[in-house]
């Protein structure tokens, strides 16, 4: 049968031309698929590089906060005790407020790190990512509440040092935390809607 096939190719140029066209078509398809796979691999590589950079950034964010807790918070607590000697508990209040806010901060960083890991594993559109964003939102709200509680201290510092700008400095952390909380809440809602749409499409198919 093979001999007959080659015989037909030799005897009929149109069949041979058709065979060559099929070969060219197959080579073209193979080249397109190869190019597409290379493009996908490049995109995945860029995504991994981006997430790696973000992971490093998340880790580095924890360094200055740790330094503030070690060096700046004790100085601020001692300053508060000197400015308000009649309130002996004020020193411990500063320690509790600022050091306690570091706990949800680092927990939020851990959740952000987990979220980047989900992206690396192609699990960005999952309930795990939604839960991570939800925890980040609650952590940001907690930090904002803790710093609002100690905001009157900045007012006292501003009155003693005659520096009204100190009041606005005390509002930076609560405001930034609330912005992060709102941003995380929006992302959580959008991600949940995307997951629901994806589930409906999968059920339809």
C-alpha cells in the first residue's frame, strides 16, 4: 500500500503538491505552538520574578517596624512619662499601643506573603486568597484603632512643644491603615465575584 501511495505521488503532481502543502501546514502549526509555549514560559518566568520581588519587599517592610519597636517606642514612652508625670500608666500605654500594633502588622505581612505564594501556584482565584485578603483587612483596621487610641498623646506633645504638625503626624498611621483596609476589602469583593463567575461558568460547561 505504501508503494502504491508513493507511486501515486510520482504519477500525479497535484497529490504531491497537496502532500507538500500539508507538510508546510503541519510545520507552521508546530512553529506556532512552539512560539506560544515559549511565550507562556516567558510570561510565567516574569510572574515568578515579580512575585519574588514583592516577597522581598514584604520581608523588608518588617525591618523598619522592628527597628521602631526596639528603639523609637521606648524613647516615646519615656517622653510621655516625663510630660505626664501624674499619669504613671502612660508609659505602659505607649508600649501596649505601639508594640501591640506590630502584631497585626506582621500577621498582615505573613498573609501578603501567603497571597504571593498562591499566585505562584496559580491559586490566585481561590477561597484561600479571599481569606488572606480578609485577614489583611482586619489587621489594618486593628492597627488603625490602636493608633487612634493613642492619638491624644500626639495632641499633648503638640501642645507642650508648640508644634501643631505633630497632630497630623499621629494621623498618618491610622489613615494609611484605613486606606489599606478599604483597598483589601475592595480586592476581596472583586476576587470573590470573579471566583463566583468562574464557578458558574465551570458548572455551565
